């Protein structure tokens, strides 16, 4: 069982804004006890000061302090929605609008999560910077382009541990979910990564797709979804690290099994699903994900990107599959509840490298927004 709450306050002027948001999260009955992403007594989720020009067709604002970050679909930069404790970053950001473009530039460090009261601190072993730009296009389409830089003093992959300096160049095209009539929506993204890992080079890539068709005017408002993704893995015998790094992805990358099981690294997946909506703020979704390894020389990694199963000379590609379901209830504008259940069935790779057991997962969540 997990409980979370947050409250915020803001002071605004014509050319300045200050914003503070507190967070608290509790976790009960987890085998092995809570992790830092499960429990937080009390801390700042955000606390920043912003100054800049007035809103208009063109403007620029400067921000300093602790802040959440979320861009695009959350595949690379997200506040870690899903786990009980959300992620924050400390540093500087420039937000601007130039004609049709909205452009953000930033230099930040992720917070190190601790259990106590106001004891989160910036992680000085990780630096993160970049530029993210987005603009509207015809037919309600949105176009994103970005550059992201990452410096980790100690990064671990199948080939070992070393300093990682990685650059990501990517683009995304998307159309939002239809609200008033049946229609298609989509979310397609591709990116290339390069840099250095110790004395080796980095060459990695990823392509992600989500296509769906919704019926918002019929009973239960069903939306049928088809997702397919692929990201590169590594050959440890080469002089080039090929493992894709998802940077700071959303916690619910694959829905159910939020922080457990294989993640979006060295993988191929097919992921169908159905979303439905009931009266009184209740929604229900079911999905089924199938996963394979992209490179047979590389292992399996978790959602945050750390290695959970080495290749161990296995030539099996199939990692496993997971059916799952989720029920959400927005009881009021402040209070929400969520229930999840999934079963991960181990595939031939996990059975060959041991342990290859199936995994049952369930969670009950509640949250309160002030």
C-alpha cells in the first residue's frame, strides 16, 4: 500500500514568480521495506524563483532552484510519475517563446532521494543539461526537437563501470488523444546517442511508437492502443558502447510493474492495450507487453537503466511477457485511488540465466492533492 500527498503555493508578479511545493509519501507492507522512491517523510518537490518578461508573442524567463521536469511523452525526461516519490532537479533553466517555438534550455542535477525531513540534496556525481524545443504543426500535430547532455561519474553497464559522457539528439511527432469524435492519435520518437564511456566511444539509438484509435462518443469510451519500441544494446567485446540510456524516464514506462521487471534498454517490445472510462471518474485499462533483447551480447536492464541480468553467454532473445490491468478512481479534484495487478512470465533468456521464475505484482495507491 502506498500513500502520497502534495501541496503548493505560488506568489506572482508582473515580471517574477516564486513557487513552492511540498511532498510526502508513505509505503506499507513492501517485502524488504521501502526504497527511497517509495517513502519520503517531508521535503520540497519544487522551490524556485523565476524572473522575466511579460507574456506575449515572444518572451523569456529565467528560473533557479528546485523544479520538476517533464518533456514529450516522458520517455527521457520526467518527474518519475509512478513511484510514490517523484523526482526533482536542482539548477538553472531558461524558458522562452520565439514566434511559434517554445524553447527551454537548462543545466541541472537530479536530487538524491532520502527518507527523512528536508534531506534531499543534488547528486554531484551527475550533470544534466540540454535544449528542448517544440512547436505546433497542421492537423493538431506537435513537433519536438532536442539535444540532451549527461555526465555520470560512475555508470555501470554489461561491459563494466566508468565515467559516461553522453549526448542525445532526437525528434518527436505527436497528435493528442481525440476528445470529441472518433479518431487516430499517435506518438512517434527517434533519437541517436554518442559520447564516451571511459576510453570507449558511445553509439546508441532508440525508436518508439504509439498509435491508437479512440471512440469518445460511445459507451465506456474505448481506446485501442498499439505500441512498439526498440533500443540498442551492446557488444562488450567492441570498443564502442552500444547500450541505449533512457536518462530520466517516467516510472510507469510500461504501465503495470512500475519499477519492477525489464526496462527500455537493449530491448524490442510489442505492447497492445485498451483503455476505458466509466462514470464517476473511474477508468479501467488492460495491456499485454512482450519483450525481447535487441543485442544478444548485452543483458537486461531495469526501467531506470541499471543492469538486472547479465547476458551470461545466453543466445536466447525472448525475455518474457506480462499481462496487466489497472483501475483508477478520481474520487474528487483532490483525492484519487489506483489499483494495479500484473504477472510477468519469464521467457527463455531469464530461464537460461536463472533465476527464471514468474513474478506477481500488485499495488494499491491513494493520493491527495491540496
